[in-house]
C-alpha cells in the first residue's frame, strides 16, 4: 500500500513464519508462554515489543501458534489493557516530541509540516477507532490532556 504523505510504497514489515504448527525447537508450553506475556505486559511493554522479545529471547516464532490465542486475547483475559491502541500511542508520542521541539525551534518549517502530517494521521486513526468502538464516541485529541495519558 502506498504511503499517506509521499509517493513511495515502502518495504517495512517482517515476514511471518510459513507454518502454523508449533515448531519442534520451542521448549515452552502454552501456559509458560501465556505467563511470560502477562509478566512482560505488567512491566509496561507493548504488544509488539512482547512478540519481539518472545521471538528473540525464547525462540517463539508466533504466540498464536504456540498458545492458540493472540497476545491481545491473552491480555484481555488477564484484564491488562492500554488506555489507547498501540499505533495511536506511538503517533501521539511522535506528535508530542515534535511539539516539544517546535517550542524551542519556532522557525523549523519541516517540523511544522511533520507535525501537521502526524496529527492528520492521529485524527484518521481516532475516527477509525471510534467507528470500531475501541475509543469512546466523545474522545477528543487534545495534545495537553493526552500528555498525561501517554507517558513517554
């Protein structure tokens, strides 16, 4: 898919494992993987970070293959949830960093343009999440108020 604010397509993204059975080399059981997911989530790691840590440290290619549930489902069962979805949180952090930069560098026009683009992505995501009922219908993006929700 093409990028929103450029004419390029980009090559980002990793390749998922080809097989959807539990590999032979995975030594952890489903319960151990679930416990590890919960432990990492309680430490404050995001869902994608948890998946990367399990892949690199424990050799678990996909949590869903081993446990039969996704990381999101495991966290919902254990009543661990973030105040905002992960992609929205990352964009908000980026926008806050740009605002902080612009406070000391008023004439940085590239950053002003970048802030506008980032905030337009935020507004589009908020509209999507309101439609999917992930966010409350009266949720508003206010940079000053959202700073307290999203800890850097």
